[in-house]
C-alpha cells in the first residue's frame, strides 16, 4: 500500500496524512540502522506510520478544547475576517 493512502486512511485528512508521512520519513532516516533488511521494508515503514498516527491523534486532542484550537482567537463577527466588509 502506498504510504500516503495508508496515512489518509488513518487520519481522514490529506494535510494530516502528508504531515504524518513526512514525520515517518524523518524517523525512518533517523533509525535506519535499526532496520533489518531480511524483513519487509514496507511493513516496517507502515508500522512507523501507524505508531506516529497515535501520537498525532493524542497531540491533536490535547491541542483542541471543545472543538476549537486553544491558540486561535474567536471572533463573533465575520466582518473581522472579510476584507471590505463593514
């Protein structure tokens, strides 16, 4: 299975899947000396993606409070975000 498609199945978001694959690529390079060439690279790589996806979900849950990111100011007016509106 292609890594991005696999990550999309886990995250249900293309942007999050791309972040997940990028992080997995970093971790593969960082731990390359631990890879056993007698085993399937694909299985090892997808296992890393699966492990990271759990971390991503935990981080996302911690970042959101009541469904809204904690670090974003909430405006009651759409005019604040729309140029040219009064």
